[in-house]
C-alpha cells in the first residue's frame, strides 16, 4: 500500500529576510530547480535549452539552481554556462536554510526535470502550497497528482518540449499561475499531513 508524504499546510514564516536578496530577479521571471544538483535531475538540459531560446524570451528569465551537488558536476555546469555566455541568466544559491515553501514562493516557476525516476515529488507539492506554477517531467509518481489542469507536463529528457513550454510560459505566466491554484486545492484535500496520518492509522488498524 502506498501512503505518500503528507504536506504540512501550515508552514512556518520565513526566518531570514535576507532570502529576498537572493531572488531579486531584476524584473525577470524567476524560474528555479530545488533539488540536489546531479546529472539525472536535468539541470544540464535546462542550460542547453536556455542557450537555444530566442533572445527576446531568454532576456525575460532568471534561472536559480537551489541546492548542493557533486562538486565536479556543478563545475561542469558552470563551465558550460560560461561557454554559452549565460552567466547573467543563472545563479547557484547553494543550500538555503529555510522552509521550502518560503523559497518556492520567490519563484515564478518551479522546474522538476528528472530524467528517469521521481517518487512523490515533495518540492512539487510544496510549490503548489506556495502558489508557484510547476513544469515537470512525466516520471515516477509525478503523474499521480500532476496533470494538464494543474501544471505543465513534458516527456523526460526532451529538450524540444522544454523549450516550447518555457516559451509558452513567458508569453502568458498568469495562465500557469491559475493552474497552480488548482494544484493547491488537490494538496489541501488529498495530500495534507493530517490526511496521510489518518491513512497510516487506517492501514495499521487493518493489519
């Protein structure tokens, strides 16, 4: 029996207002990935796609890689970003000691670009809680609570789809903001921590 991680819908207030300085964005749409920086997570795909975007769309975006990762792989990404002359479009924040919904609230779009496997997708669920739209690859348990009504879904490791989706997002970000509201309702109704605790109780009562 599968019982998902429950989402605490009453997350705490931010501890440190310095977080605002990390996500200035300079008037651009802030898109980010909140995960360990590893090859299977799809960070490199995003770098490639940002490089390929027409300049009129590229200049409207600021990308944040939030989290730690394998030093050699992080260096590889930074070298590629520099090679493509994209330093002004990317920021590596490192680990941020803050509740995830507080971080996600600073973004205009969360990306989950895992290439082959994803479990429940906790950061995706927390993104809905923060009213932040989601673009995710259709892998693992993601499609059990994400669909075309509440998010942007693309095939894994498909840079063409990612590029087209980002262009659509830049053209009409409010359309996807409304999708996140639908996702938030699902989290409140089906995946809150109280609901999951009840599921555990019912499971053990039946054993």
